[in-house]
C-alpha cells in the first residue's frame, strides 16, 4: 500500500463503475462530486474479503462529504445539508473540474 493519494479538502469524484458482484460503494454516489473530509487510513479491501481472499490488498479509506443536492436530483432540503460516506481510494479520482 502506498501513501494516500488524496488529502483533506481535496475535491474528488466517485468513479462511475458498475462491476458485478459484491461492491461496498453505494450506487447513488457513483459519478458524484465530494470533498475529502479526512483520511482514515489503510484497511483490507472488503470487496476481496467478500470472496474469501486470504491476503487482501490494503486500500486507503476516506471520509468524503457530499452536498445532498449533488446526490439527489430535485433535492428540496437546505442547501447546507451534507452526507458523509466512507469510501476506498480505488473508487475515487481527483475532480479535475473543481480543483
């Protein structure tokens, strides 16, 4: 495992991937923009653990903050409403449009 690719405050986008099988990234956040709230650290890849991998890779886990309006079309709540999700680095990419 290498050092974290992202730091607190980085603008990121969740990759819009749709692989088959056990996936720990919620469907509703794929392709959406957020901000790294904090780097949590390395953990065994839960997607590999789900298939019985005995020595899964370690991936960096992040807490990412999303505006609710980014996640839900026609969101009618307060514009300051946010949702924080814990996502693995393999699902994140730098948001080039908001850096």
